[in-house]
């Protein structure tokens, strides 16, 4: 059915289990901040859409959601092309603890950029949560507070991640076979 998928890297049941675990960690760490009305969740769209929806259902906390849209893999690219900011930062960041949720930590540019911009805008703290972190030296250098899975350096799709806008609806994390595109 999905001719360009080489293999399943992380199945949907493992994803669901890990999302629940991440939710427990976030509740333990962020409950006091949320109780004080100081928590803002900033999902990076569109790749984190599925992950964000499932993760936020695990958080019985009070928070505002203010998504941003950024891209570093435009069109048919399978390597990062650098950050292309698509939307402005959320309003009312000053004094808030920000939880940035992203699909994948690869080059680290997106998280570094958002962290810097949000701190400059007056955020009290910026924490990050990613579903996937690639096993590459540059990703290891980026501060990330919550990581779902460490994965090899392969181009993956599914559970929100795409190739040229396709494959986001695959319920698992799958390795894309670039030769079949």
C-alpha cells in the first residue's frame, strides 16, 4: 500500500506506551507551573500534530496551546534545508514556562531557534519534548528535556512525519526507502 516504506521502525503500540510515559513525566515536572497559570504549550506544526494531540490528552493540567509552524524539510527534500519560519511566535510569552513539542530532533536548529527567540521575548523557561531524536552528533548537542525515542540516522515518516506532505497518516514510525520514491 505504501510503496516507499522500507520497514517499520517503531510500531504504534510502542508509540502509545511511550507517549503515556512522557505524559507522566510532564505532569510530575510541570504541575506546579500549570497550577500557577504559567504554562504554555507550543507545538511545532505540522509534523508534531499526532504526537501533540496524543501527548496533551495525557496532561490533566491547565495550559494554553499556541502552535507555531516551521519547516526545514521543504517539498521532496530528505535533508534539512535550514529553518524556514512560517508563523510568528505566540503572544503573551513573557514570564511563562514554555513547553515546545516537536516531532523530531535532527539538526537541532528548530529547537535552538525557538528557545533563543522565546527567551528573548521574555519566557521564564523553555523546555522541549520531542518524539524522536536522531542518533547524530549535532542532535546530541541540543538540550532536550523529554525524548520519546532515539533512532538511527534514517529518513522516517508516519505518525505526523512526512515526505512531500505524504505518509503523515501512517500510524507507525517507518523508514522511507528513497530509491522507491
